[in-house]
């Protein structure tokens, strides 16, 4: 990948926060889906709000990513599968995920939805990046602990995948 334009991606815990992010220059936002996001306490999005958010993002030529980054226990699998169809119908720009089983289910049922590996998956080396790429993940959100030299080595060894890195601490 050469000549890639950086994307300013910001969290959107509510429609109001999404609108502020876009007003201040965000190219994209991410919002957790109810019950499947690790930041459930900071997420005010309902399924209806997600639909509104995606529509508003599209009208501004912006991107909207859905975060379903829990590591699921067995009891969450059925509920995830039931919700996945309605999320896919909203056509998010990507799903940000961590759980290999949920990623596999999403890729099997809706292969057209790009999958971004959540920072929660703690991807820290180029071999792990190659693994995730081999199962169809299109973007890796690298671990926050990596030094810039490590990120550069990952880019050198796996040049044909999108990489994302946090440029600030946890909020």
C-alpha cells in the first residue's frame, strides 16, 4: 500500500459525540453495538441510533464503523448471530472485532463486511498481522504498547494490509 491518506478516526459514544467528531474534522467514527462492545458504559447507541449515525455519516461522505469487540462466552453466540443480520443490513463501513469465533461467523454470513481487528485483540507483531490477514481481516488496529520502530517493521514485512495506531492514550 503506497500513498495512503491517513484517516482521523474518533470514538462516538452517542449521536451528539459523533456530530462533534465530524464537525472537528474526523474522517470516520466508531460506535459500539449494544451488548457487544467492551465500552458498554460509555455507549449510548441503540440500534436506531446506529442507523441514524450511518445515514448522517454517509451524507457527509464520512465513515461509520461498528464495534463488536467483546470476547464472547457461549451464551452470547446466539444473541450475536441474531443481531448480526440487522447490523449487516445497515451496511457499516466495517466491523471492529476481537473474538476469532465472532469474526469467523461474521465473515461466513456476511463476507462483504470488512473486518478491522480491535486493539483489544492486542496484535503486537508482524506474524500475528499475517495470520489475521490470512483469515480475511482487512485492517489491524495495533497494540498501543508498540514503539514506532515496531510499527515500521510490521509495515515493512506486511505492506499490503491497512494498519491503524492510536496517537493518544486511553480516554
